[in-house]
C-alpha cells in the first residue's frame, strides 16, 4: 500500500533545467569552454556541482571550485525568480495531502537552491523532510539519498513512489528499490524508460499517472 511520495526538485517539480543550462553555458564560456545541450545532458544534468567541477575543471582548487559553484548558483537564482511548477504538480500534492501520505524532497541541489525553490514554489509548508545530496557522504546517482529519505520517513521502498527527471536521479531511486516515475522534462521518455522506471510521463497531468497512483493507494498489503 502506498504510504509516501518522494520528489526531486530541479526538472521534476519545476522545469529549471533550461535555466541551469543557460547559466552553466555562460559560466563555462567565460572559462573558455563552449558546451552544447548534448554535452550538458551528459556531464551536468542531475549531478552534484562538486562532481561537475572535479571532472571538467580539475585544475581548480577545492576552494576555487566551491566559489565557482556558488557564483553559478547565485546567477541561476537570479534567472529563476519567475519559475512555474510542473503542470499538475499541485493536483498531486493536494491528492497526497487528502490521503495523508508521508512525503519528502530528495535533491542534489545545493542548500541555497533547494531553499530558494521550496520558497518560490510555496512547498515549504508541505515538506518537513528535505534530503540534500550535498549533506550526505554520497549524492545521486548513489541510492543513499533515497535510502536516507525512507529511513527518516519510516517506510519501506515498496511503500513509496519517487518522481525523477534525470538519469542520475532515477538510478538513485531505482537503486534504493523505490518504484520510480520519470518526468520527461529534461530527457527523452525513451531514455528514462530504459532505466527501470515504472512509468514515464511528460508531467503530472497524465491520466496514466493518476491511474497508477489510485491503484497503488488502494492496493492492500499481503500477509503470509
């Protein structure tokens, strides 16, 4: 029986990926590196900034890398003041509240960005549990962020559903054993469907998603 819903932030509750892409594109151009969308999808999307900087700018010191990341995220927040929730998000959140489901946000976003998005989208009152990959020994695609959320909620992986838009996030959730729904906002449905997702939808308005949620909610646990 469904007891909890787990949500990624970037690209899932709001399509922020184009803003991240444009911001990273500008930052990297200033450093003499031109990137296109394909390169961004492969090397940036869904990953921790620390990993990105370490892989692509290995000559930077840890301090310089952290400064660059902070500057990039500040520029992102300037661009993202008018972000809108993914279509149908609030319908799912109201359904979640109506059925008194537990919930958590699980994100690789830096703490300042997570707080900014939660406030801008008015999600703060709904989510008391926010798991940040930056604050754990390992972020996504490692399963640890989702395992941490399950532990804090006190639910089994099979009693939850996760919503993710990136291959990194899906690998994390699926790796934790959680039935995962892909949101094809930043990557193709074909790509996400190959990663072990239960279902891939464009947004939260898809009737197939609602059928799945209702079925999971009504499913009674079996006893041996």
